[in-house]
C-alpha cells in the first residue's frame, strides 16, 4: 500500500540521516576529546561544540526510537501511551539542550567574528570565553525545567490523550522561542558584519587576496545554511506538535525527515567550516580504517591458527601445555 511504501521510504531516509549524524557528531567528540587529552583543557568553542554534539547524538537516537515505534505495528499496545510520555520527557530535554547549545555557538561566533562598536557588544566580546562554562551549565539546568511537570501528568486518563499531550508539548516548545530568536539575531548580525567586511576588502584592498575573500564568502554561506536548517527544523517541530499530520502520513514523514536532517546537516556544515575538524576528521577516519583492516587480519590469522590447531595431532595437549607445537 501507499502508506507502507511511505513508511519504508521515510525509514530508509531517516536511517541514512541517523548514520550521518551519529558519525559526524561522534567525530567532533573524538577530535575534541583527543585535544583535551593532549592539552588538558578545551577551548570555549570546543566545549560548546562537544556539548552540542553529545546532545545531538542522544537526540538522534531518541528520534530513531520514535520512528521505529511509528513504523512497527507490533510495538503499538496498551502501554504505548506511557511509553510516548516517557520518550516525550527525554525529547523535551534533548530538544531544548540542542537549541540552546546551537544558540550559544551562534552567539559565540557572532561575538568573536563580527565587528561592531556598541559598548555592550564589546563588553560581551571580551568576557564571552570566561562565561562559556557557566553558560553550558545554565543550559543544562534550563533544559530540565520543561520536564518538571511531565511526571505529574503521566497517570492522567484522557480519551483524546494524543491531542492533549500535543498541546502540552506545544506549550513547552514555546520556551524555545527565546533561544531561537537569539539564534536568528546573532546569525543575521554575523552575516551583516561579514558582508560589510567583504565589501570593504574588495573596495579598499590593492592586490586583492582572493583566498581571504573566499574564506569570508564561505563563512557567509555557512551561516546562511545554519539559518535555513534551523528554521526548517522548527517549522517541522511545530507541525509535529500541532498534530496537523493526523490522517496525512506524508506530512508526518516529511516532518520527521526534516527533523532528523537538522542535527545531521548542521553537524556536517560545522565540520566543513571548522579548519581543525576538517583537517583531523580524515585522519581519524584513516586511523579507524587501518584499525579495522588490522582487526580483520587478526581475526583471519586467528581462524588460520584454529584450523591448524584442529589438524594438529594431540591438539588438546598442545593447547594446554605445549604451544610451541603450533609453530
């Protein structure tokens, strides 16, 4: 049927996005963990990136579980209501954390890169690095607040529980309007600053450095991509929470695909836009590939030893007391 086909397509796309996101976020965490081991500390930017990647890793796992529940009829039972409510608590925390960390990263980039002369902007520019650890902690605490009332409602009997809980989710999701607004403002300010600086370089520089201009243009494209991905994600979230998709599986599938694309797409753009990550990620992938080949070789050698051992007379004695006979 068409419904089964749509579910299969959504599953394939979502799994692909899930794998890309898991690998991308895992690589960011691995690179920053390696730096932390070598240097004993993380920079403010790396701390935000690591926190964001861990949160998105968990968020994608949660989204994947939700998709499995939707496309697997055997999982639908009388306990579905309680399961969805438990998942919703985790989703609210992870969603709010991801949004706030993305906002914090956008504000950090804006303060560090943009050039404005307003006193408040300059004051924040000088102090943002020292404030980052406290802002990360504050983000986690703030993200817990929307989940406080959820357990209290877990035993409510409501014949129209899905619509009721959708309204409750929508109410909680209003809390993301503040970070989203800050994200949009900081991103727009950064784009304005980069565009203005690029024009100044083009008009005032003799012997124009094309490399520098291209770097600024890439930064502008990256920020605009952040904006598009972020706006698409929040539109999809509001569609999901408003239950517009009831009776229309196509809307549900598109919304889920867009929601799953946000943590994956944004992560890939972050890797491509960050020189350190862009340089070290191929090295990690190469190391992982070499390790896999070595492991495969070891397993193959082990299999050969096993076959030799089975063909060796008195193999049990060889295994226990005289391993030199295997040579």
